C-alpha cells in the first residue's frame, strides 16, 4: 500500500517515451557529443588556442587551420573547442545553483507555510525586480572579471523562477494521499520531502532548468561580448564574437560568425529539449 501511494504513476512511461530514436533524442545525443568535445578539447586539437601567429592572421580554412584563424593568428577551431568548456560549464553552474537553491526555498515555503512562506515569497519578489543582466553587471563591478561572479549573480536571478514553480508543485503534492499515509506511519517532514515529494516533482523542475540553461548561456555570452565575463585571453564563444569584430571589418567574418552560430544553435536546442520534456510531463499529469 505504501509503495503504491509513494510514487505517482507515469514516470516509467515518460522514461520509455524519451528513450526512442526521435528527433529530440538525436538532438540530445548531438549536444552530449558537444559536451564530450568540450571536456576533452585540449586533446582533440593540435593547436594551442592562445598561440599567436601573426603570419597566419585572418587566414582562411586550410589543412593547418581547418576553420581559419582570427586577427591574431589563433586557430579558430581550437578556440571554439576549448571555449565550449567555459561556455557550457558557466550555464551549468547557473542552473545547478538556481535549481538546488530554488528547490530548497520553494519546498520550505510550501511545506512550512505561515510567516516563513510570506518572508521567502516577498524575498523572491524583490529579486524579480532586478533584471538578471543588470544584477550580474553590478556584481562584476564589485568583484571584477571572472566566471564565478556572473555565475553566482545569474544563479540568484534565476532562483525565483525555480522557487515559485517548486512552491506550487509542493503545495499540490501535500494534498495527495501518500503524504498523509507517511505522516501516519511516523515519518518526519524531511524524510517525506527528500524521499517522496522531491522525486515526484523533479521531472517538471528539471525540464524548466533545461530551458534556463539556454537562457543562461545566452546571458553569459552577452557578458563576455561586453568584456565583463571571462578574462580577455580565456577562449569563450562570447569573447570570440567580440574579438572577431576586427576581422569582420576586414572582410573575414568566419571567426565571429562561427561562435555566434554555436551560441544560437545551443540555446535553441536546449530550449526545444526543455519544452518537449515539459510537454511530456504535462501530458502525464492530465
């Protein structure tokens, strides 16, 4: 009886539906490959991404430089591969921070209610008043360049979205019979939340976090383009677009166009993945 009441039906069907070779599955595989390339980038390219070779400045695609070179003669392919590490790990940090903190805040507010709910709800509304980019710029102006400051600021900016979603989901879960059953059995609120409530709401929250990943990638790339993100010599897709402006003016746009294309395709892909996942979870709950 307890096992039946513990888990809401449909999770197995969602996993089975997402495992087929659908276009969504192929997109996931493609970007899993991109992440693998990012992790092993130093071993996948023979060139140092920061090696300056003025004799190869603005060189077109060749056997030596398959995607050409930028205005300083640095290999574009090497910088794209190594830059993927920063461009993907930064948004991942934003998503992990906002999801973990948002789950904790939303669950506490919904489960405890009363004054704690009011205080946490008002606090998240205050964070909503600050646009994420503006908050990141303010934090960077205090702590300087680097990846940690914008990741922490954007994580704080995305936290209210996860917190509100979690609060509404936990309120719905509290009214379900399995929660009362576990309370009668003497389980503590912490045990019920960690073992049963959070696993039940995890698919919806993770689907929303997948969409946030794309937005965070775009925000961090924008900060790097403005010169407010990673240091100048660090390979990063947003920074490459900024560095490629000079090449565009000289009629060699490839070093600026390629990172733009990667940013756009990655953001679109993660948004599609997140929305498709959210749709499947919504159909399960109907």
